[in-house]
């Protein structure tokens, strides 16, 4: 409402928010693929600029929408971080994207990201010829969590030397691009 009072149409602000999400996700994916990490400068500034833009655009309701999106996006991936199945950069990137796209958008990005992550995992399993061992490890991880609770597996985690790192930032970018193309924004 504040930016609309200054002459910015609602559609322009929504396009800007979508552009921010896409830029944040794509830069994060490129960094994750090239360097195997997602930088804090990107995630923290992305989150801050998203929340500031939402506050300028919609006041407290806009800020609340961004905070809920960040909480849903980052919170969903935080569960996987707790068991050392995903890196902190992925959690922070999803929180920043969630702040840009809001609560409803974050849910859509999460679903599309999960699908893209599954496809990426299949490609990695086939490319690295790890199909059988991946399913054995998945069974071991599930059994461990059902019997021991939500805590890192003592042998199977991102820190394990035999783990083949998968740049999940790529899946987050794919999920964000899905939202862009499915909504027709920009």
C-alpha cells in the first residue's frame, strides 16, 4: 500500500519480489555448483532486502507475509539440517527465497524444490553408479531415525567421506523458476 501510494502498481511490486527471489536462488545455485557453498552475504542480504521491500510495500502485513514465507521455507529445510542431510547454506537460501515470495509462494517453491531435488538425486545416483548403495543407506537412515529419533546418523551424513555432495541450491533455483513460470510474473 505504501509503494502503491507513491505510484508503484501492485503488479510491479510483485514482479520485483519475484525477480528478487529468482536472482537470489540462481546466484545461490551457481555458487553451490561451482564452490560447493552458498555465501552468507547472499542469503542474509537477500533475506534483509526481501523483508525491507515487503515492509515498504505492505507495512506490517507485508513484513508478516515475508517472515512467514522465510519461516516456512527455511524451517522445512532446517529439519534436514538437524540430521546433517542438508547444509546450512541451503536452509538460509530457502529462507531468503521464502521471504521474497511470501507464505503461499514458499509452499509452492518447497514442493517444486522437493520434486527437483528428487530428480537431481536420481541423476546423481545413476551418474555415480550408486543406486543400490543409496537405497541401502536410505533404509539404514530411516531405521535409525525411527528407533533413535531426530539426530544425525553416526555414519551417514554430509560429513561422511563417502558422501557425494549434491548442490541442493540447484533444486531450490529450479523450484523458484517453476514458481516464476507457473505464475507468469515478470
